């Protein structure tokens, strides 16, 4: 085995470990959006402006250029924190840590409020109410609801209502992104910039990663009940 193969094998192993639970998928989506978005912004800068001061200005503009972007950056940081809590909670899927899982829910709820505020400041009140508010309600519900406790008007045979609310909160944003993608394709086909298309595809990829994490949490609900109910 070569010297280069050892670090590569270690990196692949570490990546697989990270992607085993919901936290890995959440933070993959949390990282993908900012990295690609900022890369696109740098790549589309006019020739001759790729100097240190210009790049620094681009960084400040992308992450803190307005009240909306500041709110979005802060929300993303909180989501990263929540994703790490989920990762540690579900490091052993057969024996999840209920306290860390609830911490992930709580932090994600705070992040969702920040996301809603960011969307509102960025001029999208509809997505703020759906992707932000519904997401926050679902996460806070998962934080404070005790498994086995009946939820009014909700059958015990149905999937967890709070995890389902988070999953449902993804749909409006995915639909909006898909519609925007459909409108951008003809422009790119006619010779327009590829940047908007790349960003929309990236956003769709982020939502798919987050949805995968939501489904993992929803799917392991029975195991979570068994663990948390013994606390």
C-alpha cells in the first residue's frame, strides 16, 4: 500500500462514518450550499478582480452583505451545530442518545426560526411561513414531546407528526426550486449564464440531502421511542 493510499482510505472511511446517520446528511447539505454558492460568486467575478481585497469583499458580501444574508449565515451555523449533535446522537443507530437527539432537534428549531427570518428579509414570506415556521414547529415538537404521549387529533398508527411536519416543510422549497430550475433551463440553452442553473441544482441537491436525513429520523422513530422511553 502506498503512502498516498493510506490517507485516502482513511478519508473514505471517515466520510462513510459521517454519512451513517442523519447528522451526516444534514451537514452535507449545510456545507454544499455555501461552498458551491460562494465558489460560483468567485468564479463569476470579472477578470482582474480575483485579488485578495476583492475576494475578501466578495466573502463579506456573500455571508454578511445584508440583514437577510446575515440571518441566513447565522441560521446555517446553528444548523451545523444541530447536525453535529445528531451525528453524535446516532453514532450508534441501535442505541441513539436521546439527550443529544433532542439537542439536535432544539438547535434545528432555532436554526429554522433564523431561516424563516432570513427568507422574510430576503423577500419571500411564503417560504418563510412554510419552510421556516413549519420546520421550527416540527423540530420544537420533537424536542419537547415525549414518545408514547398521545397527540390530539393524531392517530398513534400514523407516522410521527413532528418529524412529518419537518419533512413537509421541505416540499414548498423543493417545488419553488424546481419551478425556478425549469425557467432557467431555456435561458441557459439560449446562451445565458450557467451560474443560476448550477445554484438551483445545488439547492435541489441540498434539499434532497436534508430530506434523506428527515426520513432517517422518521424511519428510526420506533427505535428512538424504545431508547427515550427508558430514560
